[in-house]
């Protein structure tokens, strides 16, 4: 097999924002007994609550994907106001200045999940836009940053508040983290961009600018280690942006930072989704489920409505549909990570609450 062909096989396919998932053949069985024990634990969880939440919820669009010109055909379908691409990006990156979820009540969310059969939380600490939902010291583009009006609130460090609240109710914690970062100049370096076109990848060739790329690697490692050291027990590091991987030019030396994290949290599972290899401990089908059983640990991340992030007008699956979905997934040996997109004001919609409570009553 040629090197080019091997690399082509590693490239994750994204269609309409939905990632294809790795095959069983790419799964690598961990050697550490504790990790094998934790994978058996994970397979018993069955139902997790996934949440995509960030400044993008104010617009009701498909998370931060609209920033990528490469994905314009599907990611800007709902952008119906008169605006060009560059102005859209400028306005998007200013959404942190109006994100103020004053009605956020982490204990209410945790009670809702715990009372209705959910076993773990998978929360988006950072999507591809680079906005951090924790009190990072690597950038001011964060929920506790001086430009974000929510930074003075008692619950300003949203990730900490959620992790503590859910953990107190006995739920495990999975930290979603995007390896791409479209805000930092270490990844999207404006002065190195040809024209105005943006794609998912960096605006420069890491091989031609190794010093700049190394800054991005260190930036990424520092952010991950903040989450692994300052936010209590983390059961899983759930890594998105599969195009950033060690088999391509975007090598962030993931194994290096995961092993550092495991010195602190030796039970830590890693979901380097769509990449395969030793740090994709579980496979993550998105908006779908396998046709038959998979003989490796896996979870399907599926939305309660039509999208991962909040939509002002959305079509929610019925309780009956959700229960049937859960039964099908469990019957095939997997978990359901059911995604709910919180509102920009800090609440979960009444419809989503009714669906969760309906599942719990079954």
C-alpha cells in the first residue's frame, strides 16, 4: 500500500457536519489492565448526556462550522441575513461579547440527568471556534475572559460548575475538546492566509513553519492539561477534529499529552475520534448507529433534535423514538450519547426537559 493511499484512508470524511466513524479494524486494544477495566465500565453505562454549548447558541446555527468557507454549502444554510463571509466571521468572533447565560443552573441540569437514568456527561469545553468554556490561562477568548459579560457571574467557569454538579450526582465526566482552533493565531494565522478563504486546517503548512506549529502544539497541550489537572476526575477525553492527527501534517503529538494526563488520571479513556490507533479507545458513530453489533467499545452521539447546538425552531424526536433508539443501540452493544443543545440564556428547553423526563419514566 502506497504512503499516499494510507494517508488518504486516514482522512476523516465529514458530510453535512457528520463524521464517519472508524472501523473495528482500526481499534487498538489497550495493554494497561486499568484501561481495559475502564472500557468494561464504559460499556455498561448505556446512556450519556452530550451538550454542545457556546456563543454560537445565540445565533441558532450549526455550532461554529460557519467559520469554514470549505463547508459553506451546508454550514451557512440558516444564515439568512445579508452578510458577506468576512463580515460573518468578524461578527461570529465577537459573539463572546454578548454571551451572557444568566439563567444557567448547573445543579438543575445534573438533577435532571441523574433522576432520569443518565450515567455520564459529555460537555463541549471547546468547539472548533476556539472559545473556551473554562477558565483557561492560554487565551482571553474564554467564558471567564474580560470581554465576556458572564465573567463576573458566580458560575462563570461553566465547565467547572457542570463537572462538579454532575460528579456530585454520581455521573461520570467526559470532556469534549476540539484539537482544531480557528481563533488562535497559532492555527489560523491571518498574516499567512492566501486571500480570505478559510478551511478546516491551518492557514499555513506546518512543515514550512515548524516553529509556529510547535507553538500550536504547546498551546493545545497546555489547554488539555489544564482540564486534566484543575477540573477534578475526568473519565474520558473526547477529542474532535479528526483532521488534526499524527498521520497527517497536523501532528499534535497527542500520545505525549494523553500519557502526561494519565500520570495524574491513570483511568483516563481517550476518544481520538475517526483517527484510529492507540488513543481512540472507543468508536463514536455520529447521528447514526452501526447496522449490526460492534465488538469494540462504542457510543453513538445522536441529537435529540435536528442539530447538536441550539435551534430556535427545532424538530425533537418523540420519547417513543428515543427509547427505540436507545434499545437498538444497547442491543448492538453500544452506548447512546444523547445530545441536547442548551439555550443561550442558560436553560434547557422545555421540550428537551419533557423528552428527558419521558425517557426516565419508561
